[in-house]
C-alpha cells in the first residue's frame, strides 16, 4: 500500500477553518433552494428562523402527494400563540411575523395539515397538495408592509421551485368548505374567513396575473354547482358597482357583535358552536358555544369572542372594564376598533392613550384596561350627572385605580382629580 505524504494532513488542517466558514455562510441558502435567484435586485432577503426543532418528537413527517398550490392563512392570534399552536402538530410550513421575519415551521417538502375540509376544482384534501403559509394577524385587520414584502419574496421562491402559477396561490377562505348547518342547508364555501375577503391584497403579495382565475371572485366549485357561494363574495362583488354600499356592508360584518344581519355563523363560521367561542350577552350572561341550545334566541348586541380556551382569556374580555392579560392582545378585546381614536387604553401607571396614539402594540403591558367606543375623559366635576350614573361609565381614580360605575355606590366620595369616561 502506498502511504500518503505527511503534508496532506497538514494541508487539510490548514484549510479546515476556511471550509467551516463557507459552510456557515452557505447554510441558510441551502435551506431554501432558489433564494439567490429570488433575491436578485435587492440587497437583503427576509430573515428566516428555523423553528422545526419545536415540533414534537411524535410528529411524523411525510411528503405531499403533489405540489400544486400555495394556501395563505391568517393566524387570528399574536405571534407567540401562533408559534405554539402551529408547531404543536405541524399545522403550517411557514409563518410570516408582522415585522417580516419568516419562521419555518415545517420544511416545504412535507405535508402540513393546514387547509382542513377543503376543495378546489373538484379536488379535495388540499393539504396533501399545497404549501401552507400563515400571516400573523387577523382576517379583518390590515397586514403590515413588512409582511407583504416577505410574503411576496417567499411566494416567488416557492413558485420558482414548484412551478406554481399565481392563480394557484389561494386564500384559505377560497378553498375551505363547510357541511350543512342550521344557517346553510347545503355544502358551502364560507367555512373560514382568513386571511380576509375584504382585507388581504393579492396585488401587494405580487399576485398580479391577468388570468381570470387569479381573481378572488373566481370559484370553479361554485360555478360547477358543487358548493354554494360564500356570502362575503357577494359583498366583494358590490365593490365593482357601488363603493359606498360596499364600505357600509363591510363595516357591519367586521364587528364581533350580533345584529339582525350579522349572525353567530357570519361572525364565527364553523366555530360558532365550539367550546372556545364565547358569547357575552347584553345582560352580562356568558356562555360558550357548546353550551347554547336555542340559537334563534340569541339577542342582538351579543358579543362573540373566538379562541378563548383559557378561563383568564374569558375574564379579560368580559369584565366590566376589559383588561389585557398575558397572552391576549388589544385586538382580542376591541376587534377592528383597537386603533380608533375612541378606543382608550388606561395603562397600569394611570397613563391614558387612545388607539391612534399607540405605536408599539406588542409592548402594551399586562393589566392595561381597554375602553371601546368611549368619549374623551373629563374631570368628575364637569361630567353630566346622568352620564355618571350609567353602569357602563368608567372612573379613573388617582393615581391609577379603574372602577366601573356599577361598582361605585357613592360617586361623591371619589377622590379629587378623578376622570370620567362615558360610553358613546
């Protein structure tokens, strides 16, 4: 046997650090084929965080049957809650945070169970044929510019890898369908609302193809008679002929309050009778969806809260003066009104800000009180007697005590400097 020269091992040792440095630099690129091509023309690609190690050991990875579609979702929760939920069972391949960071929940080549009961062009079980991407946020609250930039980048990469056209990038509400229920008697679209018929912009996500199939109004299963149309799509059509009426109808449907038109199903969809959906009746009664038997008697004015699996989440939103707790957000309490100028935040220190004055929503401290649709605060000695006596009036007693009028037997005994918030 011919022996190798001794200088070979020395050379290998000399070059080893160089190879290690190259490996570290190229590792993120190797995780995402096509990144370099997708990043041409821009200096920076989105930050990608590999979150796959949070999957449980019992999770079984398997390849998808085909790679025909990309399905887009909204988490209907904040970042921390979404990461916990999605990584628990691999319910998505990617998550795009509001600051644009992309979290890889499950490698793109594996099947994630994200679409549930779904159909597109007669094909069912869309999870077995699609990549799932979640956007942190809500179906009726705008996504950030950073999210759209990162999402556009990610979609372009995946389209290049799997040759997926724009019209096969679909919102969850377009592929989900529901079985008959008390409100809809046949198979129907409308089981899900994310990432928002009236909220998500395909153009901002780079989905600008002129193909008619790229329109949210296109639904091959409705056209073929397999499903009944999603009622929100009919409102989306109104935009083409009457923008004023469209804005009015969207505003009515974006609230979490039951009206004559806005039923429990229109608000909660398939989750209307789930144990995690909480109904707060006008007289103060609180019931979960699985406890309600007579749906025809739910009164107008009932508030509906989704994803309330913890008792403290229910207490936070149904208290006389709702309070942000750890794990809840301003949107959880105020819904689409959380940024309005008539939504007030009373911080634990006694500082007051309305929705337009808050900048860093992720940093609102726990125990912050939230008042939705209230007038600007006035001094107690300047408030009208009639307003002060209303049960939904709120007092801020120096330095930082918050009281509901219903719990104040004698208003005259409140400290000097007390501020009064009256309901609009």
